[in-house]
């Protein structure tokens, strides 16, 4: 677990012998909704039809995440977007619904242990985090051939450009989490958040997406006759800088194990690779 290919099967795990998943875009832990009685929590606080709709969509997300594989990412993202548009209203201070009980989520990396936080901003944070992780999974899929036995590893320019767009989108989700959601959570709740929702981890993953997106842009620039040397140098410097920022964010926490440890090792490798080889690519080209 902890890489893009290992979270394709979001819920139930089906072992396949003889297949080693390939990873281009590292995807940290995937968090999914856990069963909770949201309807009872919202009873009498908002109109019944709205409570029913929120409950229905959340349960739909839960079921899709548990019983389907990568082919349902589009369906999951659509349901999350619909749920998000309704959920935002629960966070508005004038409605007095911020400290609601019953929002439960689980991390697929830690034995299905559930986290329950009595705050609608936590629910919003968790939804955005899941959307970001699914977007990273989509980005990884663009760079991995469907037929793993293929000897030709070339990725089309269109796929690379689509991947850049997805990485920018994922980074945007995570940056919004840091800048516009975490700030609304009181310190006591922030201190109890799961590790993968800590500010440093969110910032690291956001910067990682920018770094890998910039690295892909550099690859496209190297293949283009219209890209100037200064543009190529700028992209190389930006990629190294983003990887350095990612490493800095992760280095703020020394308690690494499981997926967090794999994430740190992946970023160290990518940073050293970018620092050594990206300038060489430009010179050689």
C-alpha cells in the first residue's frame, strides 16, 4: 500500500500473483468514508430532504470506494463533487452546524482504524483529501501502459499534458486544504488529526505534485523545437526547488513508518535524481 497502484482497489483487496505494480506518481495513504449515522446527526438541524440527500451521497461514496476498483474513479469523483457542494453549507458559521458529531473516516493503511471528529470542517478536509488522492491515481494511470508486457515505454505528448493538468488539480486541492480549511479547525482538533491530514504532509504532497508536473513539462520542452534554453533551465530549477520544498515539509516530522517512510524515500530519490540529472539533460540536449 501507499503507492498509486496499490490504492486502485480502494476497498476490498484482491491479490494477483506475479504482478508488480509500476509507479510514476507516488500516492500517499488513501482515506475513505466510514459508516456513520449522519441522518440522525442532522435531524432537526437542516431540512429533511437535504439531510437525506447528504446521507445518500455519502453512503454512495462509501459503497463505491469499498466495492469497486480503478474503473470507478470518475464515478467517485462525481459523487465527491456533488457531496462537496452540499457540505460547504454545513461549514457556514451563521448556520451553527460546524461542530456536528458523526463524521467518520478510515485510512486503508492502518488496519481500517476509524477516525471520528465532531466538526464539519474535518469532513470537508477529508473529502478534499480523497479527491486529491484519486486525482494523483488518475495522473499515475496516464503514465503507465495498460499492457505491462509492452517493451515500448513511450508516453504520448497528450497523455503527458493531461498528467500535468491532473497534478496541478491535485496540488490545488491540497493547497486549498492548507490555506482555507485547516485554518478553521481549532488547535485541539488539529492536534488529533491523522498524520496524513497534518499541514506538513498536505504541503509536501502538494509540492510533490508540482515537482512531478514541472518535471514532465521539462520533458515536453526538451522534445520541442520551440522551447528556448532559458525555459528549459527555468523548468529544471523549479522542479528541483519543488522537490526540495517537499523534502523540507516531510523532514519536519521524524516519526516515519509505513506509507510515510515510503513517501520520504521516494521524495529523497526524486530530489537527488532531479538535482543531478535534470541539468545534465539540458546540457546534453
